[in-house]
C-alpha cells in the first residue's frame, strides 16, 4: 500500500520472499479453482496487472468442454461478411464481435468551476478517494473501485457522514493535494494500466484502516493477532460501525477492548515457559 506500517515495511523489504510466496499461492489457487489454462493464463504473475483481473468461471468451463475455442491475438481487419482477420493472418468466421473497450469516468453533470476542481487531466482530485479538497461540501461514494466495492462504499459513506457533521479533523487543502499526488504516483507504479478512475484492488483493508483512523474508530476488529491478520475478512467485520461511531461521540476516551497482540502472546509463552522451568 502507499503507506506502510512497520510490519508491512518489513514484508516488502527483508520479508519480500514471503509476500512473493503468498502471491504465488493465490495465483495457483485462482488457476485451480477457475480452471484457467493454456492461453488464458496471464503472461505476468500477480499482483502485476491486478487492476485488469476478472474471474469468469463459466467461460473457463465452456473452454474446457470445447464449446469455446481460445485464440490469443489481435483483430487486424474485417474481411466482409462474418470473416475477420487476426494479426497472425488467420481468418476466422465470427457471428458476433464484442468491443470490450471500457469507458472513461467523468463528471460532465457538474458546473464547470466545480468540475475543474474535481476532474483533472491525470484523474479525479479526491482525498481518501472521496473528498475534493477545494469543494468541501461535495463527496463521492463508489468512485473508488475495489475487490469489495459494497464494503468500501459503506465505510466511505460513514466517513463522509462524519465529515459533513464536522467530526473529522482533516489536513488543509494544500496537504490534501500533496497526499492525492502521492497516492496517484503510487497507483501509477503498482497499477500502470489502470484507468483514470481510482482502484485500490486488493488493498481494501489498508484503505479501510485509513478511513477508520480518520474517524477515530478501532482499526483492530478481532481479539487476537492471528484472527486479525490470517482469517478471512467478511463485511460483518464492520457490522457495528454505526454503533462504534455513536460510542465514539458519547465516550471519546473509552477504553479499548483487550487485544492479544503478537508481542503479548510471545511474552505469555515466555512467562509460561519460565514458570514450567522453575517447577521442574
């Protein structure tokens, strides 16, 4: 992610082989569960080009059954009738040609002076992918795509609600602009083929952690470090968000629940070992 904690910094430094091993495992899992093989396997390993990933298991099943014939090439020209010519010279009869060209995200419905503050040449000018710094009474929910759009949009809606209620302490406009530029530079490096819109891809949890910290809410949502870091993340993780916001308003200094962190667990094991050793 564009902002790394101590553990993240270690994993992307000295611990990089562990991250590479994890991505290799994810790649193998996707190939096995979806039945991806042959020319359908991407040329670059994950996480490169993850902004373009799409898993359509029904299509892979049809390929395996022989009902779909896969040909990796480029459409060169239409030859007339149903015939199309590919870049390698092969001519194929096609009943239907689908131009999957995507779209350009834009906000033409905004007044020009507002639009200039929101939509720049290199993308949207949105702090935390939500708020245009120069237009503080305007916010965007869902303009930041992810691998869990409903979840990121839900938490972003709570964040924007806190902003409009005056409960968020945010940097000044210049600082927010610098943060947007830094995030855009990061995105261009890790997701070079992304569209002009925002996309956090698999970095859903770090993004949500930022929003939670801004709201002054607990980032840790489980009772111990193993469950927090190794178990699957379901939307129910944030099911008490409205109640958390209410409690934060009523008791901002409320004591946090006990969390069995890795250092605490290691200390407990060490103490237990010492006790057992003295009782021998």
